[in-house]
């Protein structure tokens, strides 16, 4: 079973056009294991302390370029990322995010796709961000 899983991860990277390396495979597995919602480079450094920061950053850029990760600017000042769970990652324009202005956590609404905005002719969209800012339920109870 473990063998099949390993194979699947490599295949996902290859199909997205990512050259498979040990560190890319490690990061790809880690982001799906460790994070349910969005994460920052600093969060990834905490869970993978043996890999240096610049390698982690470059790996995140490769996975984002390959459309396996979404990038979110939630206004916190730290770039956030999340895993794209869309079947066709290349044509996924992303999902809605909720960001808490108190604890600065950003949650994925994976099932809520970003509404289709009519764009002027000649404008080719590459990505769309839709971030709802507010107070999360945990902070609301305090
Ligand atoms: Zn997506
Ligand atoms: Zn909060
Ligand atoms: Zn997300």
C-alpha cells in the first residue's frame, strides 16, 4: 500500500510538469499531511526543520507554478499557500478563503469556487483571489 501511495505522489508531480526530486516529494507530502487550511513558509519550516528555508521557498514556488498549490495574500504580510484539490488543477481559479483579523489564520472554503466575474475582452486571467475578512469562531468565543 505504501508503495502505491509513493507511486501516486510521483505521478501527480510528473503530470503537473514538476521534475520529481526527493525534496519536492517530501514537501508535497508534508503540505498535505500537516495542513488542513493555508500555511506560510514559516509554518512549513516548523514541520520540516531539517530542510533549509531557501530550499523550502524554491520548492513552494515550483509547486505553485505547477498549479498544485494556490497562493493567497490575506493581508497578513506573510504569503500563504494551500493545496489545490481541484481535479483539473491547471484550470482551477481557486476557492474562497476566510481570514481572521485577530488570530491571522486563513481558512479554505474548498467547496466554494470563486464566482465567475465577467472580464473585459483581451484580459487573460491567471488567478483570482477571494478573501473574506472577519473574526473566526474561536476568536469570537473569547
Ligand atoms: Zn484549486
Ligand atoms: Zn481567529
Ligand atoms: Zn485554500
